């Protein structure tokens, strides 16, 4: 793995350690609890799994570049401003005047899964293509880490090809690559998702997944996390990280023992969406900092917990200071 090399220079004057790519969206999130059919007031947020992870990394003081497309509309401008305000390099976030910026609308539930409607068919973000990746090739090849998710290949054939090209470019350059499975059943069917994601999982260094999607892609029935992780590892990566929500997280390294860490207690779950993406950002940040795997899981769990405790996908993602305070006051060692 190449993740221990020094931070590298991407665009002139910018230090880019991590590159991520995908669709960043405008998100309209219900202000009040209840089903979407009853929601009348909405707050505007920024969403998109890879953008959420980029924000977590940036708040943890890692230099991140985001590769994608937005439309030449107000939503595109606002998401671009937001990412830039977070310190993310948006030099490869292209403006595509031929398509609108994608949006999603979702409710806010105290109970049961959230309902989300996507308005992203033929959006600018879904038109991401291998050409966009070529345009960012120097930044990707000079980085330490590339992070992709299973959402981008579900958006379009060009999105799938862009992810494959980015993985190829990064791997050829010795850049560590992580894949968050992020299976979205509203975007593609399980058979197609499984086929594509098994192929991608075979070509990356680190696979991150929730337990349900991990079982789907690994093709196993067992609910025992270590067995699920072992099956996912067989696809070819060096590390598998399982996000187990309130049950914590597990990591298994090729040839190693499973390591499990408890979740941080969350007093009030305000909005669980985005927690998995923050988890990925925390794990990558700690790994880049050279932390042992136990600490990587603790940081990842803390980032997920902080996100769950605030409204919006990225609102609660902690800064480095907030993370340290969280780990010191409510970390797993304090819980025991
Ligand atoms: O993980 C949060 C994401 O689901 C959300 O930000 C939107 O990227 C998104 C998607 O496709 O669901």
C-alpha cells in the first residue's frame, strides 16, 4: 500500500492528499419530523456521499480535491461555494451548462428509514465521464489516497467508466484506493449492483461497507460480521471495514485477526443520513495519520456519531479539536 508516502502536490500551489469523485447534490431536508408526505418546510443542505466524506477529511485537516460536475445554476453555485468554504479543492468540479445540478428531497424520521426522492436523472453530476478523470489525472496520480463509492457507477455508464478509470490511474501510480459499497437500491437493482461492485472490490485496497450491503456483495447469508468481512476480503482487497452502526465497527486485514470497536453512545439521533460517509472520512484520515487500526475505527465511529447528532449529511462532521474532545469525553475507553 502506498498510503504512508508523503503528501503530494496536485494543482500548482495546492497540496492534495486525497481525491474523491462523484455527484454532489443540493439536498432539501424536512425541518420537522414526520413522513415526506406531511413535510411542508425544508432546509437546504449539500449532500452526496463522496462530498460528505470529503468534508469530514477537510475538517480533520487533510487536503482533499473533489472531481465532479455541477450545472450552471444556483444550486450548483451554492454546492461549489460550500465545498470551497470547507477548504476542498474544487478545481476539478466542472460546470456543465448542458444539465442541471442534481437534487434530493428527504424527510426527517424519528422512527424507521428516511424517505428520499432523487431528482438526478441526466443531471450534470451523472454526466461525469472518464474525460473528467483524465483532466484530473495529475492530481490523482500525485495523491496518497483515492476514495470512490458504489453510488457513482449506479448513476450512469459514463459514471461507472469514470470510477473504473480513476481506480486504474490511482493503482498504476501506487495510490491507495478505497471503495465504500454504498448500495442504493433506488438507483440500480441488486443483481447489477452486485456484479459491478464485486468487480470494483477486486481492484481496490480498502472496502468499507454496512453489514447488509456487505452480505449482498459478498454473496453470503451469515450475519456474523467476521465471516462477512472474510468473504468480502476474498474478493481481493487488503482491508475490509464493516460499519455496524450502534454495534460499532470491525476491520479485518488480509492475513490478520478481526478487530472490533464499540460505537460512541449518541444521546439523541437527530439525522442518521451521512454518518456512513463521515465514518469513511474518519477512517481514511486516521489511516493517513499512521494510526493503528483500533484508533482508525474509534475515529471513524466518532465521526459517524457526531454526524448522527446534527441535521444534514455533513453538518455534524467534527473538526480535529471536536474529535479529540469527543474521544476524550465519550470514547469507547470511557464507556467501559
Ligand atoms: O450517504 C448519504 C448519501 O446517501 C446522500 O448524501 C445522497 O449520495 C447520496 C445518495 O446517492 O444517496
